[in-house]
C-alpha cells in the first residue's frame, strides 16, 4: 500500500523525536536543509517546509547566517498582567484543555480568610483545575472566590469557561498582586501535574481586585521545566 503521508512529515517527526528525547537539546543546531534533503531523498523545498512548520509551532528558531536551532518551549506568561490561560495556550497554536478536580462552597480557614479579607468560617467558593497544553499539565489552579462578587461562580461549566473568564466578566480586574517562589510539591500535586516529587515547581500566589473589592485568591503551581514568567518594566524618566 502506498503511503499518502506527505514527505515533509517524516522530517518533522524525525526532528520532533530528537527534540523530545533530548538528542537535540535547547539551543542545539539541527542539520541544514541540504543534509536533511539528502538523508530523506527529498527536495530542499520539502526539507524547508518541514523546518518552517516547526518554526511556526515554536520548536525551532532560524538565525540568519548561523542556522536553525532548538528553542526553549517552556510556556511563558507575563507577570505584570492576568491573562486567560486558555487564550494563551491557543495563541501559541496549541490545544487547550483542563480537568476539573473540585468545585464547591467551603468555610474559609485562617489562611483563606486572611487572604480574602473575610471572617474565619465565612463561606467562599473553591475550585481546583488542572490546565493542559496539548494534553500536558502546565498549571494547577487552586482558587478561592468571594461569593458576594461572583455569586454564580459555582454554576459555571469550567470545561467551557476558565475561572479567569468568569471573574473578568463579573468583576473587571483593576488590581493584581503576585507573589512568586520556587517550591517542591506534595504527592497529590505531583500526581495531578504528572511530575516526579523531586521536580522543582513555580508557585504564584495571586490576589485580584475589582475597584475596592478583593474578589479572588489563587494558588497557581507550574512544573518548573514547563513554565516561565516574564516581566517587562519601562522606565519613564
């Protein structure tokens, strides 16, 4: 039976396999188009198409006069603003998904009450989601919401709308606080993120306000080898 798979796909799969198994690590220069064309018995144009596809998907970067290199594909988010993670993932040309672990009303313990400015034992809405990029966990979101400002929060179908979308639609964000640190996680968190216990993670504690209302407190955990944060400061003097 004659294969109908385009020839450039074989080159893509060859390069992806070596990137994923570490044979071609970050910043490694891949073989030039001419060599790939010879090795696979295709035209240089076909080899170029395979490389260009991987450039567009973020696996490779071309550097004029030097060659083509493997990129660092860690998920990157801006630290100075709150982005919808589903939009971020799709904006990178990837498939977004999530797993809803918990969605409930609970009594605020000491930490949650303090973080949300509520009395101890006050009712808060609580959700836990694992956010996925191309099926791979990139964030565990453990969120607490003041029911006064988002009373319909627990009625949301979080397979269709992220918590961020719900909060922004109800209470446009005016202020945000981030506290970032490196952490090691417990066994349950490691299981949800599909990582080893020894894997360092990035923890982001986020509180959001809408005008004078403290709306949400979230603990966001990211596997250290899959995520990075970016901050840009513009000095105006």
